[in-house]
């Protein structure tokens, strides 16, 4: 089960990013962490941009509301999204 924390009107959760993957996809959940694959390389923030775009599309929320709040230069990142994305986030991990 994905470990999600509520911080005010936002949800914070952890993802593990695989850059330079063959596709952009949410690959499920393992040990409380959401697995995300992106085709972008991990240079100049391109993988982070791809992660934000992928999660925004998957959660049905505007791109501007998805934030990388920790681990910007690491594979393990903390992501913050609006609380309204709770139901969509639950569907991603099934």
C-alpha cells in the first residue's frame, strides 16, 4: 500500500524514478513507494519535468499542482499533490 501523508490540503508520497526507460508509465507500488518510469534522461531536470507531466496526467490534475518537494537530484523523490487527487492516486496503485 502506498504510504501517503496528508499535509494541510496536500498529499505527500514517495516515488522511485527509473529514467531512460522505454516508456513513460506508472509501474505500480512496492514497499510503500510508487514506481515511475520516464523516457527522459536525468540531466538538467528533464526527468523531473517528465515525472511531473506523467503524474499530472495520471491523476487528472493540472501540471502546476504537482510538485517535487524532495530528492530533486535523486531517484527517490517526495511528491506533493492536491488532496483532491486522493481517489486517483489510489487507482494508480491497483
